[in-house]
C-alpha cells in the first residue's frame, strides 16, 4: 500500500494533467471555427414560388412586369421557384401520362419546355430571363425555346432533349402534384406563394418587390449580414421606398408631406 501522502500527490498530478490536456484541446479544437461560422450564418432568402401557365396572359404580365424586374433588384434576398402547370390536369391511360391544359395542347407543350428550362438552367437570373422570354410568345413553343435559349447563350439541345424524353413528362407531372397540394387550391393563375403562404395575393400581383421586402424584414441584423465578405443588404428595400416617395412627391408638384 502506498502512503496516504504519496497517493494524494498522484491524484493532484492526474488532475493537473487533465486540466492541461483540456486547455490544449480547447485551444486547438474546431470550436472557434464553429463559433465563427455561427456568428456569420447565411441569411435565409425569401422563397417566391410562381404557379403559372405558359399561355396565360396574366402569367405573362406577372413574369415580365413583376417577377423578373423584382429579382434583378432583390436577388440577394430572394429565391424563385417556377411551377408551370396552372389549371392543367394529369391523366394516365394504359401506362401513358398525358396532360390537358387550360389553353389547349400547345400550352401543355410550352409548360413542358418551361419545366425543363427551370430544371436544367442553374443560374437563377438566366433561368428567369429564358422563362420570361418564352412566355412573351409561346404560341410556337419550340421556336420560342430555341429563340430564347440562343438569345441568352444557352444550349438548346439539353432543353429539347428533356422535352422529348420521359424526363419532361415526369417534371410536369411532379409540378402538377405540387400545384394540386396547394391549400387553399389555386383559383386564379398565376398564384404566388411567399415562403409557402398565399396571403396578400392582390398585393403580390401588383407590387411583388414590396411584399418580398416585408417578408425579408427590416431588422438591422438582416440588413448588415455579411456573407463571404459581401454585404447582403436589405437596405435596398428602404432605398426603393425613398425613391417611390420622391416619385409620388413629384407627381403632386411638391405638395407632398
């Protein structure tokens, strides 16, 4: 048996060694890296999902006059998802899937081209530009796709291959299933959700930018978030409001308060 004094010395040494080990691990562990990552977390973007139809006049207006212009200004705070299906119906007969679209078979073809383009084009701005270009004149869907893809320097072959294959059909079927899951069901096309909510449809259709800004919020934390060395600054919403106020003031010849 070891003397009591010697045993106490051993215990003190073990405790001292454990404390030193803990300090070393704490200093060289990944904890500071994790802390830094959490302090610089990427801000959540506002998700705008557009349920539309390729030959719908209201859809064309919304993409051209609201969606694309808003995204060009606010792409740092928003993400767009395109769902070209609308009030179509998916049918299965003898194992084959077909579609019935509100504006006829041509619209079904155009919807598939839109679905393929949305799936294949990775750049979000390019994706929107091609979709907006096509919807401006979708009476001849293939010609519209060729013209708009080439105009935006995108390979037409991959989109055409998608359209001609089972992939195009499967994409439109999946979009249709997502559209039918909307609650409440879509009664007007286009229907737009912001972060999954269908609220304030009238305002969204008239002023998407303002609704995206409201969803993004105006807190200083969101405004000053820094990601990869770049400011993701929702102050752009405030700046746009100032510009709009100036326009209104000019319209009233200086009688604005």
